[in-house]
C-alpha cells in the first residue's frame, strides 16, 4: 500500500493515539503502590512508544498492517458470532441475527484482507461517518440531559432539596 496523504494522515493519528497511551501508561505506573503493575504499565508504555515511532517512520507498512489486523479481527469476530448463534437456548430470531451479523463481519474481513488499499479508504470513511454520527448523537443527548436536569430542578420544591 503506498503511503499517500491518506496513509500518512492515518498513521499520524494512530501515532498521536499511541503517544497519548504512553502518557496514560506512565501515569498508571507511577500511581500504583506495588512493583508488579509498575513494571507492566511501563512495559506497555514502551510498546506504545515503539508503535507510535514505527507509525511515523514507516507509514505505508503501518497502514497496511493496521488494515490487515482489522480484517483478521473481523473474520475471527464473525466466526465467533456464527458459533454463538448455535449456543444453547438461543431463540430462532436471535440465532438468525447472529448468523447474519457473523457473515457480514466475515465478508468485511475478507474484503479488507484481499484489497487492503481499498480497505484503508473504506475504514477511514466508515470510521469518519461513525464518529460524525456519534458526535451528533452525543450533542443531542447532552442538550436533552441539560433540558431534563432543568425540568427536574424546577419540579422539586426548595424544601425537599435541603
């Protein structure tokens, strides 16, 4: 996969994520009271640091590996969903939905692994749309929560609040 502008941008965002994870792991390590978690968090921080540096140094291979990881994950998740459909006590409708979702996940994973270049573009679009929809939903929920809070505050008499 060539490291075009989309590949470099994707890897830069991933590198920023990895570097933030380094900081969080360091905070967890130094806030722990025992040595075991300190060593584990510092080790995870070093792995995150290496991943961020690699993403910046080699954006093309990093983008390819990220797409392949998501593709393999989708195939495995789909197989697990299909297997879960045949678990004990599942109603027919639930079983059908598990099988359908599993087949879609497997197909998505196979396409990502077969065409990683197109898969990277598809992942970026799907992830962007997902974040746009979730962001709008969170804003709507925040406005609704504020409205509900004001309604509750005005419904409760002052004497009951104390």
